[in-house]
C-alpha cells in the first residue's frame, strides 16, 4: 500500500475516518491524503459557477483539518506517515472514483456525512464507492478500534484474489481473523484452503453459517464476536446487472454497524 485517501466534508463522520486512517497508515507505513471535492453549482448557459466565498471557506477548512491531523501525530508517527491534502472542483463520486485508480491506494470514508437526507433517498457516497471504486474501500463509523477482523467469504475466486490484503491487515495489527460464509453453497474446506495460513500468531476461525438473511447473519455474528472490522469482496457489475442484482455489500454500506472494508475483484493481491 502506498497511500490512504480520505474524502472529507468536515463532518464528525469524516473526522472519525481521518483519525482511523492515520492509525492505519502508521501500521501499514504509508501516506494519508485528505481530499475535499467541492460540488459546483451548474448553470446551463455558463457552466460551473462557484461562489468564490464558499470556495475560499472550504479551502481554509481543508488546510485547518490537515494541520489538525499533523498536530495529532507523535514524533514516531510523523517519521512514518506523511499527511497532505487535495482540493478538487467537481462531483464527489466521479472525482473519488478517479483517485481510486491510483496504484496502491486505499479509500477510507466516514459512514455518515453532511447530506443525511440525500443519502437515505439516493444512497450514500460510501455505498456508491463500493460499486464504482477501483481501490479497496474502508467505511468507518465513529469510535472504531481494530483487533478482531471478520471476512465474509463469498466466492472462491474472489477470496484467492484478496487474501493478500487480509494477510497484511492481520499481520499489521496482530488481529484475530474470523472467516465466515452465510449460506449453504461454500464448504468450510474451501475457506480453510484459502485462509488457514493467513493469520499471523492466532489461528484463523472458519465457520459456515446456515442462514438465509445474509445481512442479518453478518451483523449477528459480528456482534457475537465483538468484531472491530467486517471485510467483504464484490465484483464490478454492468448497468443492467446492477439493476437486478441485490448487493449485500451495498446494503451493508448504507447502514454500517462497524467499519466495513470492501475489496473489488480488480484489486491487486498486495497492499
């Protein structure tokens, strides 16, 4: 991993994601980029029309937020983590998806932002990133630790592709890994073949849970083991496929009970 990208709208949810990202960056030895995308007002005759006053205020907020993060770093953390920022004029989803194409990137985004009403009507920025981003997406609610990791296994080919990511996180935090599958289609021996050697010091826990409601099953299991992070994998889908496909990852992203890290089919194996 080379860089953690943290989109911020300066809300409490975004601040929680920034703090989480800095801790993660320290363990993974990478940089942190705070990004604010100012959505321009659009006029059919003149195109983008940015209120200079709003743009100035937002730029100052981003500088202040970046400086505040740097002040939180200990001397040891400052040696390992470089914190910088980018201010972009454009549409948030499009710009963040474009940034996600950077080599070795991870996106860390807060579960709740300023646009709560719009989120409920059209789906949140995190849920859109789950579908469209080219890099892994970590969705962080407030006050999130990281010591018990749960990976929701779905398809063997996806599991093989992202197992390297999971191994890096387990090693970085010396965490306990639970690998589970909700449903009847995936035998435990396949999960063991992929994940048995992933865990560092603590043996990986592998379970298949026979339950039809996948979202409920995942949330129940995570509550039982006091999970700090739920990890999932997903495939990029075409427009028509997305219309008819009920995405468990998207549903989990809309109302996350805990940090949710989503890997995509195209993600490289190494962080």
